[in-house]
């Protein structure tokens, strides 16, 4: 049972459903969320979406090489496209819709208006309580219920870190005519900034700007009128009217994470486990990648094929990534703030290669076996060498290919023999086992270490 139908919960649900695991998704909101919110899918998440079968839909709604148009004191100073081809700009709403549609093909439908309010854990199950008085039993409960997670609170887990009261932002979705929809418009001056980002296939623009404050220093909640005032002040454009605010929100910087992501049969993923500045656009991406790490492990354990200790490797692998993400996004925010008032620079400083997620590895993990060639166990396998929900076994050289067949034959419903094997830098014979999340498990000269690895993993 998954609590929360944001990107994290939906990716997890889809990954479980395509493996034939019975899954329910509870969502407190009575209907799908409408705000654009997370607007970037970086390369690693795009790969994951493709493997989950939503690649074409995501490509249809996303903009690659999104162009930025930068203004200083109202004057156009430069254009750029700092993220290039591999990052897609889109709405989180669109991502969620694509995932829900794909989930429906497995017969799973999000239960809107279903709020989790409590649960109790027994040795073999979790009993979940809903706001409407219903209860439901499940083998595992995963809290994907966002930064203010009820599941985290009920587990009594501390959310360690800080909230920067002084750094806040208001955001929303509006419509406006008279601006070129090819560009994310970024107006900066010595007093602040106003940003308008368009989304393909919609008439909406996402607003991001600083809030207004009352004389006694309290933040004024965002409204169409406050957006208009900010727009006129920073963009210095007259005669353009913002209208139809379909989403209004405020946001302040929180840098926090849990110290554990699993308590017995209850686990946390996504914003419920870590929150950080939006610089780098990593929140939705990190949640998707948490779910991707957890899905195959949970499926093996829930179906009785692997021992429950496999679930401990989820936090072993993802907690250090959460900590790394908190640091990277804080560092990118500082860099962007330092450059914000340098005409023509600003948000370009956020686009560093690390945000792609392609370099994330689990070399330290207890699941990382031995390795050969240029890649280490725990590294992400080269693009195209693994696909689908099973383990992939690859063979290099004649005896490596014989070893590959031996491994695939020994575990026909858990391991598939793969074909492509570029980028491993292996000379001579070898057998490589790739995990279902496409990280390298083990590479050896013959099949025995691979068979041993699998025997230890599977019951
Ligand atoms: C303006 C803005 C820009 C952003 N830009 C980016 C970006 O460019 N890239 C990026 O990666 N991220 C970005 N983010 C962050 C991103 O939106 C979040 O990190 C992301 O939503 C986290 O996904 P999640 O599924 O973990 O949680 P959420 O999306 O918060 O989903 C949690 C869900 O759980 C539900 N829920 C809560 N409590 C309960 C309960 N008790 N029972 C049942 N359901 C419950 C909620 O209704 C919600 O639908 C941005 C955010 C904002 C606000």
C-alpha cells in the first residue's frame, strides 16, 4: 500500500504493478493535483520513464533544450539553453497523468479522497487507518506522502536539518499574452527577480518570484494581484496582464532528511524522506529514483522470493544519495544567488552535470559484488545494456556467453539474457549481472560468482 500519488508513489506503484504485485495507492486529495510544480526531468529520470513505458508520452509533453531569456533592469541581455537535450521541461501534473494512465493499463487506479491517518504494525502485516474510518491490511506500507508526511510523523522519525525562514518564494500558474513561448523569461534587477516558464501543449506559465511582506514583516500570501505587482516591478513591462491563476503557492527553503527510511514493514520515499532547495530541480527526480531503487527489491521480498533483509539495502543505498542531494542543491542555490545579479548569468549556474543523475552509483553498497573492466559494481550500467523489470545477464567472449546462458537458464523468470554490451571496457571472457534498476551487481570471468550472488539474494 502506497500513501501519496505524487511522482514518487506513482513510479513505485507502476514498478510494482508491472511485476504483478498487488498494489493500492491512497491519495488524500479528492482529485489530481493541478499545479505545475516540479518542471524538470533529468536524464536518469527520463531513462526510468522510458523503461516504465511512459517515454513517448513524456517526450510529447516535454521540451528539450529549454531556452532561457535573461533580462537585467528590464533590458534583454542574453539567451541560453544550459540544460541541453537530455533534460525535459514539463509539468509535474503531466508526469503524474502519464504515470496514472500507464498504471491504469495494469488495472490499478489511484484512490482519490483516501487519507491515511494511522497504522499499526504487526510482525506479518500493517493495518492502515483511513480518515473515513475504514481500515485496510497490507504487507508493506510506503509513505510517499510528501514533505509533511503523515507516515513519517506516525513513525516518530525526526526530520533533521533546517528551515530558512528568510528564504521564501511564491509560485503559481498563470496565463499571459504577448510573450514568446519559446523562452523561460527571467527578469532580474537589484531588488529581486520574476520568472515565467511556459509549458508545451498548455497555455500556462509557471511564476516564481519573492513574496511581498506586510510592514510588520509577515509574508503576504500569493494572489494574482501580487504576481501582477511583482511582474510590473521586476519585468518593467506595462500593458501585459496576468490572468487565470490556476495554482497559487508559497514555498520556503527546507533542508531536511530522515536518518532512516525503513521501520519494519513501513518505508519512506521521496519528499517524505528528504526535502531541499529547488535549485537543480532535483526533488521530483530524487523521489522517482528512490522509487526505482525500492520497486524491484520490494517486489522480490513481497513475493517471497528474497529475504526481507534486501529491503535494508534501500536505505543503505538511498540515504547517502539523499544527503548528497541536499548538499548539491544547497550549493547550487548559493551559486545561483551569488550570480543572480550578474547580468545574463543567474540560473545558468544551476546546470551542472551532476544533476543529470547519470553518475549516481552505489559502489559502497553491500549489493555491489566483484567487478572487471572499467566499471565498478554499483555503477549505472551503460545505456541500452539492460532493460525491463528483470535482472539482465550479459556474456563477453565465447565462454562468457556460455556462462550467460547458464545463469539465464538457472533463473528463467528472474533473469533475462541481454544482447547489447557496449561501454563496459571488458577484454576477454566475462559474465556481467545487471540489477533490475540497471546498476551493475557483479562482473566475473565465469558464471560461478554470478550464480552464487543470485543464490544469496533469492530464497
Ligand atoms: C515551484 C516548484 C518548482 C519545483 N521544481 C522542481 C524541478 O524543477 N524538478 C524537480 O525534480 N522537483 C521540483 N520541485 C519539487 C517537486 O515538486 C517535489 O520534490 C515532488 O513533488 C516530490 O514528489 P513526492 O511524490 O515525493 O511528493 P508529493 O509530490 O508532495 O506528493 C505527495 C502526495 O501525498 C499526498 N498525501 C499527503 N498526505 C497524505 C495522507 N495522509 N494520505 C494520503 N495521501 C497523502 C499529497 O496529497 C500528495 O499528492 C519543485 C517544487 C515546486 C513547488
